[in-house]
C-alpha cells in the first residue's frame, strides 16, 4: 500500500508488532503522520527516544476501552492498525472481565470510532488462538474477529472498511517460548510442555509485510491467513540450547498440542491466495467481489500446524533466531 501523505494510527503501538510496523513506515514509506496510541507512558517514552529524529510521530496516551478518546485520536486518520490486546493466557483466565473489556469491547470501540470518523481502512490483528478456542484469550479474539468483520455492515453508507489478519506465533515476541528458552539456556535446563507440540511460526518482518499487503487487497470483511511454516518445540530447543537438558513439565492449562489457522468449516467459504487464504464472511450484506469465490479448497481441508506441508528445520530456526536477543 502507498502510505505517502497518509495518517496512520496504531493501537498497541508500543508492542512488538507495533514498534516494528512504525520502523517500516518511517524507513521505507513517506506517511504524513504516524499516531502511536497506547496506555503505557514509559514505553511511549522509550519509543520517542528511539525515533527522536523523526517528527512524523504523534504520541497519544489512551486505552481502546475509552471510546471518546479513540474518536478524538482517529480524526483525520486514513488507516488504523488495531494491535492492542491482552494476550497472556494465564492473565486473561485470572482476569476475564479485563480481557473482555480490552479485546472485545476494545475492538467494538475501534470499529465505532472508525465509522464515526470515516477512516477508510482498518485492519485488526488476530491469532490462531481464535480458531476453535480453548482459553479465554482465544475466545475474546474470536469475538473481536466477528465484530471487525460485521463492522462493515454498519459502515455501508460510509467509506470505512474493516478486515482481520490471522497468523501464528511471532518469533521472539514478548511472552513467547524463544525468550523463555534463551533465559533458561544459562541454567542448562529447558522446560518443555510436550515433545509432540507444534506451532505456526512467523517473523515480525513477515507479519508487517503481510499486513501491508492485505491493506492493499482488502475490500472489507476478510480474514486474511498467511501461508507460513510450522516448527516443533523440540527443534526450537535444539536450535537455542542443543546441550541443555530437557525437562518435560506437561501441557499447560488452556494450551493446545497443535494450532489451527483454518478449520474444515471455514475452508468451505475460503479463497486461496498465492501466499495464503482469505476467509470470506458467510453472510456479507455489503458489496464484496471476493465473496464470489472460487471456493476451491478440498472438502475437509484444515490448515493445522501438525499437518502443514512447510516445516522449519533446526538450521532454519537458528538463522531466524540470529537477530533475536534475549
């Protein structure tokens, strides 16, 4: 997408994805302004020092739970990237009302603010945890996906359009297994929940590029799913600390053995792309060319991390992790 002269607002902009997205915008594009919207003043201060040379950044303290603040922050905005979320599974389980307020009500507020201010394009970040969810975090992200998709029905008489991007684990993001294993490596023992466990894997740079590509493609209502490789948790352990002892601690509450990015039911209304898939809403009440198909995925197709055709080897993982510092 051409961001020249445009104003972009990123919710949760001080997180792993938001920070890298800002870096990409400032380095390789020419936006008029990038609005950093988050609730952590310390992280905003750190980000401000990091990009002190660039006067295109605007730092807005605010919470996605606060609709009036969002409405003010989105005035004159061309693109919203909605990355704000509570995503730590145990914290969401222990604080369910808080998870719902941020992940569900927050998504509704972003949609409402975008419609109020005629923001042409909004993309929300989702997760494989939203597919057949087994924990509250996944359930809230499933709700958020539905809210964002259906936002297009409320916006038919406005320029506002909404879509989701759904992908897997991000290499080295906060709270992921990579920083955990890197920290444990010094002790000589890595804790592994289950040796059979697999996950979809994507780098921050790949995630940023995919979101930008989807901004170009979106008509409104899509859930974009990238075609990405899987990895085995044992291979990550081998890549990070091959000499370390491995202690099996058992699968944690609210955790899956394998993740799914596309279910058999969704595949019936999914369009194949060169680099992934587009899940089309079953009942779009707004114009949508992609809704005409072709829906040509095989009957019973399921995009799961354990049955993926693309796999990362130990050497691949070492190469990917070379720039990830504990």
